[in-house]
């Protein structure tokens, strides 16, 4: 952990008391902070849009901040949200490092935390809303085994190491591959930001090292799209299957046109609304489940149109 994050963490942990936010309870609308990891990612953008779209009808005022993928920035932004007297915090950690700092600070200030997509293991939110990525990745892995005939050289482009979605997608996909011995993993490499350019560079290097790669699994649609671009540029003499995860709009369109062979569509619009409802319930003193895991839909060319028309 950097000195900057440590310093910000100390500031958050000790400088803010529950009394600092006590005046906010009298407001007509509940003031909710929404701390987003990176609004360049369509997945996070959809959650933001859903939270903000539902705010007026649900009696909430939403203050949104974007960490742009930087943990230290996010810690500072959440310190500011606490100073602004938010009554609940919807929190999507920007990474694994220092992810627990904002949760501890918010709770020290009497502010409930709704963790979305990523949940700090050593300081979980009051509730955790995410896709059941273990089950979803297993579903995808079973499909990969089926459509490839159970044979091929597999390369995996990982998300950020240590984050909840990366860990869970790895676990679920491994479960599927355990029943598909004809697919051999020949390489894996982690991205830092789950971005398309990272996917391209990683896949390009993988193909140069091992031209026999016939299956790519990008742990996010953006990574998979980069891999598809690299496979096309490499001019492989065999079919290269490419699978993603998220159901981003760009990913869905890529499934429709055949650039991606499949993805898992997450219920981002629903999760945003559920996060806001959970925030309001927690502020009202209601009980909320510790985990609220959602299904994802295996998405292929056969069913992609419905998700493009209306994202779940």
C-alpha cells in the first residue's frame, strides 16, 4: 500500500466521527454517495445510470464520484463524500489495494455501505450486490466446452488480481474446465484495468508465444474484444474462439456480428436499482441480506437481440 493511501486511510479512520453526519438525517431526501471505480467501463456506467435514473422516484439525492481506476483517488473522494454528510455509500472499489479503507471510514461515521461488484474481504459492506460470478463462469465454461468440441488450447486474459469478480470467475471457469480435459490452458496474464487495449496487447503477446491458441477467455468483454482484434491481426490459420463476460453494449454488438462467440450478460440496470433501494432500507433501519447475488444470462447470437434492445 502506498504512503498516500495509508495517509488518507488514517485521515478517514480517525478524523471523521458519527457526529459529523448526524445533521443529514433531517433532510427530506436521503443523500446517497455513489463511488464508482471507473466510468470508462460500460458496466459501471450502467450501474451509475440506473442509480441516478431511479433516485427521484425513490426519494434520494445521489452524489457520484469517479475514481478513474485509482485507489488513492477513490479514498480521497469518499473522504469528501463523508464530509458532505451522505447518509449511505454505494461503493464499487477501484481495485483490491486499500479497498477496505473507505468501508471502515464510512462505518466509523455511522454510514451504511452497499458494496457492488467487489467486496473487500477484510471489511465487507453491510450488503454485497453482484452477479453470482462463480455460477455464471461455470455456465460459460460448460458452453465453451460444448461449442469447441471439448478441444483446444486456452489462453485466459484475467481482470485485476485480488478483485472479487476475477477470483469468482476464475473459480467457476476452472470448475467447468475440470470436466473438459481436452481443453488445455496454455497461458494466462492479468490486466490492470480490464481495458480493451490491454486485452489486445496481452493476446498479441500470447499468440506470438503460442500460435496454437484457439480459445480466448477475456474476463471482461473489453478484454475479449481486444483479444478478438489481436486474433484477427495475427491471421491465424485456424478458428480462434473468443468469449467475454459482462454483457456490455459493445460486447453484445460483438456477439451479434460474430466478433465474440458468447458472453455472460449481467443485470446491471437491476443491480443499480437494488443498490439504491438497499441504501434507503439501511438508512431506515431495515434489515438487508449480507449478500444479494444475481444470475447472469449466457448470451449468444441466438438470444443477443433482446439484451441489446433492453439491458436487464
